[in-house]
């Protein structure tokens, strides 16, 4: 049988046989390569705090099947086109700027124009490069020279360079505001994009150039232009940043919903770790405070849950202090008063959440407003008297619980501020304002005494007996007998054992950190309940004074500490207190004379002032061996640095000093000189007592101009009589029980601390101290049966002033 030839025909038929449709007919079977740029997808990584760009795979460049050799020159190295991220684009811009700076310098544009050897194309090329270089480097003078002269005819202000970047984008990227203005004034296109489709506005947004972004927007720059990834200029503004607030204040909305509709990016890795460390430190401070101050963990916030933000808080109307509106008072009946005050005061446990802490002050104040404006003076007096009695009872019952004391001194101060700020109550409650001031002073004393009691338990072991420097245990002193035989000489420990970290048993011994831990715990509790900074500063100052006075007295009263080596050890321990003061340094918000800058004493200044006597005493103990027998000048110079010590105290230390074996004590000539100073000091004191009284001003003037008998300028340690009489104490020992002058925060201090501050910028703090009662607390009142009717009756609304 003839099946035909291979071409598919029979006999003379040469009909071609059709091939299957799916059979490849050429080696070039690749799909068509898209010419448009493949869009990228942006994914924000909250942990890293930056955007990641995900791009679909791009098809490789098709092979040239006409030439399949390996050295095909038409096949370039970059076979894919991938959009670069922001960092890569910025690196390209920086590289281009660096190339402009280190590249070959161009002659002056006038020289280029005057050069007849150059063709017009060469002049255009040189002047265009000069324009880009000037824009990149911020050379405003050259920009003005090029655009304001004949050279303008040879340049295109919008033309990109070899990297695809026009001059305006260079100026916007690198923050050259004057160049941006010059280019825009010369007619530059503000919406011109580079090869990555980034505009000048996008670069200004990315690099946080606020003023340049505003200039571009003011000149009509489009915020709707999109990059190759589909992002607009406003997408480059970080949420809640200075740039977003600046543009919002300038009248430009960020996106469609404004600044409040930003996606919260969370914490970056470093910020997240920092936040975790802060939370851990706060938790440890709470635990330390509960341990050191022996208080309930719940009172220092261990069990607190974060409060939900009230979405209507921003819309809360401003509190009217000049009149009483119906929704800015608490209406009650006289027979309910005792029950309400029991809930608000007697049975009130300290709360540290922002809404719960000021509840007692807010309730008493809002009730006082109702009693004063809508009821009778008798009801107001009964309210205030009952409230003061119950507060005093609670304070007396819990006088050794610092958290409750801190809670009530905070509420008493806030209530005093409310009464002074209200236009009607400021005059109707003068007597109760005085009682509140006395109550605050009493609670202040109780807090100080409680802290002193706890410090006193560890003061000797932690500050006087703790040995910071090792190796002083076997020092022998002169004229001291040893009743028992000295133990055999112990072999010296090797260095690796001597300098190894202390064991847990050694670390558990009392040390200066026990004292600073108590101070930190006290300060933490004071801050926890928002005690006014003026009162907090005075509490810390009083504790530092007590520490300085107690250390001074215990050193002076015990001869064991009147030695050079002990003075060195104690001085090292006292330096721990100074370090604590520097670490926790703060300045109270106290304003005097209409000043807008706080002028209160800082923690460091208070520590320097109150620890000066004990520091000078320790310094005096360490300088005996360095004073020569006939070196009067060195002695006088030393005494001039010890102005806080009286001659009596200097002599007492010198007389009871414990010299080491082989150490020379204070020379007899120096002791004789001190006795002469003491006698002169006593004589002047007697003369002042016997002299008739004179006006204070005249006494000061005379005292400042009177020289010591004999005309010797170096007769007193201080060199100035009035200074010595002011600084040096009259008694041998200091008075640790002395209470320093206590001052309440002034009206200005309270207005600043409890308000929005100068200029009204801190509105969040002002909302925090608006008198209001949380809804959950009102529910407790209703559940307890304290209210059987509505809070506001119709007659109250009818009598409301308009």
C-alpha cells in the first residue's frame, strides 16, 4: 500500500501536512516582556519601624536569537528593572551630590560664554552641569548669576542631569531653601519628577525639610502625584511627627482624614527595648517602694490596669470658674452628707489612676459649689467642717502609711487650688483655706518623720560603719591598748580573690544603697500621687538636711569616727548621696515676680547646702597630717574653706582626734590659733548681746565694715565676719529635728502646674485637673444608697444663670 511521500501527498499531490497548533514553531517562544514598570507593594514592618517594598518577579530580557554568542553586546548587565526603596534612592542622591563636589570645577559662566572656542552645544552642556552642581551644593549666588544673566538662554531649568534628576529636586532633597526659592522664582516646574518618579515635594517630606515643603505647596506643588510604587507625597510624612503637625497647622490636611487618622506604627526595635526597660524599672521601683515603705502593693499601682481613653474627652467643655453651671456641681441633700463623705474620705483607698486620684478633692469642691451657689452658707459650712474632720481622722489613723499620707496631701493641695480659683468660693471659704494650709503642713511633717524613722534604722550601718575601701581593718591607733592578743598574721589573699565581685552575703549587708533606695522609694511615692513639685522638693530637702545633721552629730559624738581612715570611708559613702541627688535632680515649678522661668532650689543645690557641714567636717579630719607646725598660711587657707564649721567644733575635733601609729596630729601652734579664734568669737557674741539694739540695716552695714581688733585680716577662718556669723552654727551639734521653713505653692505655681502652663500649650494636663467625677464612682454612690433621686432637679436648671 502506498501511503504517500513524506510531504503528505499521494501520487502527484504535494499538499503539505498541517502541524499541531500547540507545537512550537520557533526557539523564540518567550512571552512578550512588559514595557511598563511593574508596580511594587509596600508593607510596613512595625517591629523594624520602616517600610518594606515587595515587587513581583520581573521577566528577564528576551534573548536575541539572531545572535546566540556569549559576548552579545546588545545584552546589558541589568536584566531586571526593580524599583529601589527610599534608602537606596537617597544613597543615589548623596552619591550624585558627592560627584558634583569632587568633580572637575567649571569656569565662571561669564568665562564660558566669552570663550569663542566653545560651540553653543558645548556651552549649553557646561552651563547645564554648572546649574545642577550649584543646586546640589546650595550655591545661591551662582544660581542667581546663571538664571539672572545671559547664561539663562543656554540652560533648561527643568532639564534632568545624566542621573535623571532636575535642579529643583537636588535643592529640595538637600535642604537648600534659598536655592529652592530662586529656582521657583525663575519658573522651575514644582511637579517635575526624577527617573524614579519622585517629585521635589516627596524629597522634602522624606528628609523632614518643613519650610521647603511648605514653599512647594504654597506654589502649587501637587500632593496627588504618585511614585512608581503608587505613593503620594503625604505618604512620606511619619504619623504624629513635627512635619505632620507643621503642615496641619499651616492648613494642609495629611491624607483624607487628617493627622488623627494615622496608622500607629508601634515601636522600633530600639524603642521597644527601651519601653520594656522602662516598664521593668517602674515595676522594680514599685516593688522597692512596697518593701522599703511597708505599704500595700495595690496602693503603689501593681494591680492597676490601663484606662480606656474617653473618645469624648476632647469635646469636654471648658470649666467655668466664674459661675456655677448645672453640669459643673454635685447636688446632694443634707441628710446624705455623712454617707457621701464616708465613701469619699473615710473608706477611700488610695488610687493612682489619673481619673481616680483627685476624686476626693473633686467631690468636695463640686459639692461646695452647689452649697454656695444654690443652697445656703450653713450647708457649705457643714460640708467643709465635716470634710476637714474626717480628713484629719484618716490622716491621724494612717500617720505611718506614706501612700495614704501622699494621697491626701495631693488632694488637699488640689482642693486648696480649686477654692482659690473659684470666683465665689475664694471669699466664702477663707477660714477653710487656712485650715487646709495647716493640714498640708501637718501631713508634710508626718511624711518627713516617717521617712526619717526608716532612714534611722540603717543610717549607722550603711553610712558610718560600711567600708567602701578595703584594707583599713588592722590599722592601729596611738594610746589605745589591746586587751587580747593579736591574732596570727593572715596570709595576703591573691589579687583574683581580692578584686572579685562581692558575694551575695556581702551585698546583703547594709550599704549606702540602702539609704538611697529609701530616698528613691519616697520620691517615687510622691510622684505617684502627683504631689506638687514645690512640696516634693521641700520634702527631699528636709530629708537631706536630716541626713546631714544626723551624720554630723554621730561623727562628733563618737570618737571612733574622729580618725583619718574613718573620715575617708564615710566621705566615700556621703558621695553616694551626692550622686543620688545628681541622678534625681529636678527643679520645682516655683515662679516669683512674674517670671516665666522656675526659680526653685534644685535637688543638687539642696544636697550641696545641707551636706556641706558633714563634708567639711570629714575634710577637716583628713588634713591634720598635712599641716606643718609653722605653716600658718596653710592653716588659714584650710580654715577659709570650712565656713560651715564654728571654732568650737574645729577645736572639739582636734582635741578628740584619733591619730594612727606614726601619724602626727594637729600641731600645738595650730590648736593655740584655734583657741584664740574661739575666744575672739565668744567676745564678739557677748558684745553683741550687751550692745543696745540698733536698726537691722545699720547693724548690717556696720558689721560689714568692722575689722577685727589689731587690724589682722586673717583673724577668722572665713575671712569675713558677717559670713562666718551667718554660716557657722552656735552650738557644738546640729539640730536634726529642726524643720526648715515650709511654703505652700503660690497661686501662680498652682495655675501653672494644674493648668495648661504658660501659653496654654499643655492642654492634656489642664484636662487632667478639670473638676469632674468618674461615672463609675457615681455608680458606687448610687449603689450604696447615697442617692435616691436624680442628680439635678428641674428647679436647679430653672435657677441657672445664663
